């Protein structure tokens, strides 16, 4: 019996709906939950039969106190729980590590000449959104087919109108050039309606309309137009044939399947749009919640982001808080949302399909884990490490002539990138281009925090040779970590030439480890070398991206510091709106004045500053 069980009095907790927080050592929030009846829910954690979840005994052994917050309704408890989970990120709550949302296609029919945009955030702004799409490649393929059939504009009208003639897309028949008056507004609107119908899955409606227009054109002996319409029909039919029909009756649905095995549970989410399966996403979670609570938590965390919410969500089991979830989802979507646990028919078959996808994803993930373990074991053996490098970190420094110096840390867990654990460091104490001093500062900050938080890597890879490795070894000795963390340095391959300078070869990547004079050479193309190179490249990419971002901010700040009315917040808004100084300089006065929150006099002063007083 834990200390908490000995001292807790369940009778003092209310029977109202609300949220409960479980605190551990140093007041760290371990778990946040909600309940219709707080007392009954908390009693289940201490019942003789147990809660039924494998990790609950481990959780309760760490809990030191429980705090409750009463709400008026279950829906209010749901919203509050979401807020507290985002604030505290408790260890035992569900955590969707991959927080990247899928791409969607946006079209605003209120524009004079609507255009298609790819976005990751779905907002309630009156525009139409289609998707989600599993990858950028899927979006590009979709847009390529659409532009061939319905040639909408590709760029803002104002940008195109500054050109003397239509762009290349018009020349190859993938833009109708409304910016130069090559199509009437009415004809362009008919193209837009065709795009909306096609993206909505109403291909028969589009094909029927095109066939009718083709017949009329043929009767009037406009054979070129009839041939063009015929090609559009064929393109649509070819595109539709590649789609997999998932169910009869159409409609937009998200379908969820669960597969639990051992101490983990795989969640598969299928995207059904107009009866067609357009994508799949899977998540692996520790099985620390019962299925009802885990599924409810998943729905709250996934749909709390800026994603498309369909009218119907199919789930494999009844949810105790389905009514509150439906109300919350309906408010986010702006229309009614139903959560259905089907028992028969086509909808049940869709759920069974999702369950099979979850099981298959778990099996494939297991294969990748086995392969990763073999690669990590090979790295341990070849580099003579004391332990299997389950958590690997790599550091890199980036600057240009000593300015805007930054450091980066990329992290691989069990051989796979863990972007949520990546960190960026803006150098505080180093001036100029001193890579060794910069690396020392970054390492001291990372490892010092790791000692405090109890989270250290098994293995550190440094992008560099003996010099950078010496800095790393000195920092580990200073912190007393030389026996706890394995290290190595990876140096880029060198270009070699023979005595006459005619035959040029590139050497293999070289790996340096402490206490060894000669570098270790791994076979080119080997999985172990590929993994280490991938880790190094991730750290380099992350450092370069942060460095460019700081340079862009500094450039726009220096360009705008002398403009009256342009303060810190407005500079940030300009950078966010235009993206760079170059794009800001390319914008005309009307585009700058149209930016939200930009007064006309300030826009005129800014334009004059960027282009010279005589060009306003």
C-alpha cells in the first residue's frame, strides 16, 4: 500500500463532474483526467480489483497528492482537461509525438478569381478545405491533375499583373490567365465549380456536365473545344480509377481502429472522403489507459489541432463521454458531428478495416524495431561503446563570419528521428567564429540541464574530427559524465588524388573515438554508417534552418529600424506576413497597406523608405 493510499480519504472528493490532477515529487503533474463523477472515478484507482491497466500501479506508486477542479458540465471538464494537458504535458497522458498535421487544399470562393493553396492549418475563415492528404507528393499529384483539367491561376493576381504577359503555366495550358483578361469572370467561375465538385468527390456530376458541353461544341462544329473537353473527361476518369472505393453511400468520415499487444496500443485513423479512402495515419501509444479513456483522449488531442473534422467519426467501441465530445467537436467544426460505434453493415466493415490497418502497422513497426536494434548493436560493436545507443544526440554549430551563431541538437530514439526532442541554442557567451567555444557552450547547457532533469543521452555524435571530439571529452570530464555517455566524432570524407593529380577519389566517412589514434572506417553504404550520417545531417539541417531564420529577422529589423511607426511588434508582423525583406521590397504600396493592422500613413512611409523618396 502506497503512502497516498494510507492517507487518502475518498469521501472528501465531490461527486460532481470535473478534472483531477495527480502530482508526484516536486509537484510535477503526472496525470490529468476528467470524470462525470470525480469520487467514483478516483475510487477505481484504489479498488481491490485494481483499475485494470498495466501502468496504473506504477503511476499510483509515484502519486503524492490528488487535486480536483469541479465544473458545471462534462463538456466543461473536457475543455479544461485539454487545457491542463497542454499546459503540463503529463507523462502518463496520451502524447501524439508526431504533431505535424496533414496537408489540405484551400479554396476561397469569395475571391474575384479563386486559387488553390496547400495549407496545414484548417481555419474557420469561410474558405473551403479539402483533404487531408498524406504527403506533399499526394497533393502535388492531385493539383497537377486538377490544373490540366481546370486551369485555375497559380499566383496572386497582383503579382501576375505586374508582368507584361501571362506566365509559363498559361503557355502550357495549365492556367487560364485571368490576370491578363484571357478568360471572363463567368467562365472562370465555371472552372472553380468544377474544381469544387471534383475535390468533393462528385466526379459523375463533373463528367456529366463536361459531356454535355462537349456534345454542344461538336454540334456547333467547335471541334477544338470539343477535343479539349474530351481530354478533360478522360483525365478525370483516369484519376478516379486510381482511387480506392471504401464504402457505398459516400460522405466524409474518419474511421478509428485499435490494436493492443503487450504494453502498447496502435491507433489507426483512416480518412474517408465521399466514400473513398484517401489516406491513413497511425500512432503508437503505451497502453496505460483503458480503451474507452484512451480513445476519448486521442479524439480530444487529435481534433484540438487545426485539422479537418468530418461529419461522422466511426469508433470501435462505445464512449462514455460521446455526447460531450460530439458537442465540443460540433463547436469546433461549426456543424454537427456524430461519433458512431457501428454494430453491422458497411460502417462496421470500415471499422474492421481500420483495426486490420492498426494490426498491420504494429507488425511493420515491430519489423523496423528489430532492424533498428540490429543496426544499433552493430554501432555499439564497431565503435566499442559501453551500451547500446538507444538515445543518440548530435550537435552542430552554424554561423556566417561569426555572426548569428547558433547550435543545434538532433535526437534519435531507437534509431528513429525524434523531432519533438530536437533543441536549438542561440549562443550567449561566444563572439566571433569560434566553433570550439561555441560547441563547449552548447554542450554545457545541454548536459547541465540533463543532469538536473535526469535525462542524458547514451551516445553523443559530434560533427567534426579530433578537435571537436576533444572539446566534447573535456566537457564530459568536467561534469563527471565520462563513464556514463559514449562519444564519437564524424568527419566528412576527403578528396584524394594520385601523384599526378589525375585520378580523384573520395575517401569514406571517418569516425573518431577517444583513446584511439586512427579513425574507424565503416563500410560505405552500410546501415550503421547510413544511420550515423543521417543523424549528422539532421543536426546540420536543423542548425542551418535556425541560422537562416535569425538572419532573416536581423535583415528585416535593420531594414525597418529607421521607419517611423515600425516598432518591434510591427516588424514581427511584417516578417510573418511577407516572409522576407526581398518579398517586402517586391510588394507594392497597396499590398503593404492591405496588411492587417497597417495604417495607411505608416505603409506609405515604409514604401518610401524601401524604394527611395522619389518612387512613392
